[in-house]
């Protein structure tokens, strides 16, 4: 088990493995909509949606993105690949951008927080999982396309923030809570301070990994993950000390 993290020992080498526990298929991330579709916003009445059809549509969307790219991807092509009628597809997702966001959000929901009783090992585990996810062609193609399109579409940007960013902050929230219970991190003075810390940690972690993997094209290996985690945790200690 890790010792409490202090400025003098913010980045010690850790021992053990980074095995992540499999996510509960029935679990719903805090704040996530209660529907089969990751970005669903309303409760529908009538015949229940088919989880099998939703999964086939999202898988077809990712395959089409890799093969065709954003500009050539059409709702008709996705419907054909998934073996559903276009009307079925449009009832679930009114636009291509909403469909692609949800197809990517499902992939990010695969990320889980290791339970290694050590904050450093937990963070490294998430970093390596995230990097592995970004290596997959469907993730890389979809994410880069969404980021580019969102610069011209504020509604798309909000949907990305709601369906992907806010949902994945659950990992930071849970990681900090566990570390605070173990005494590795100090308790937050108030809820506002906690929220700011969660936002900052998520932005730094996600931004660094995405930049290295997708912009710089450099490997996110165990050595890099360890060095980055030490830097991140050292920064958290410095912020706590400044209070």
C-alpha cells in the first residue's frame, strides 16, 4: 500500500501490477442517462428499444468512420451496415454528430479505475488504459473527427462534454475519494474546491495523453506513464500545500 503522498516522496517507484477489475455491465456512470443509447436525453414511451439494435448501430458507425471518414459517413450507410431501417436509426439519433458521439462514448465507458490500494498505481493504470483505447483505429478516427467538427458546432461540443467528458470524470472522482480515505490525499475544504480539483486533474490527464498519442504520435508506455503520474501527483501536493 502506498504511503501518504508528501512533497518529499511524491513520485516513488511502485510495486505490483495494474490489473483493472471488469466493469459491471449493468452499472451506470454517475450522471449518465438511463437509456440504452449513451447520449439519450429523454424517456421514450411505446415499444422498448432494442439493446441489440443499438449495439449494432454503434458498431456499424465506428466501422464506417474508419473506412469512410467523417465527410463520407452517412446515416443511410450506417443503417445498411447495421441491418436496420433508416427510420429506426433516425428515431434513435436525429443527426450524424449525435450518433458518432454516442458511438465513441461507449468505448470510453470501457475505462475502469484499478483498485490497487495505491494512488500512483491507480493513475498509471488509467493512463495506460486510456492510451490503449486511443490506439484503436475506431477511437482515433472518431475522436479526431469529433474534435474537428466541434470547433464549428457548439451543440456538438456540448454533447461531447455531456456524453464523454462529464461521464469519464467519474474515474477522477472515485480515485480521489479512495486516495483520501487511505490518507494519500488531503480532504477537500468544500465541494467547490473538490469540483475544481476534479476538473483540473481530468483536463491535465486527458490533455497530456491525447496530445502525446494523437498529436505527437509518441508512445504512452509504462515509463512515460510513471513519469507523468509522478509529475501530476507532485502538482497535487503543491496545490494542497499552498492552501
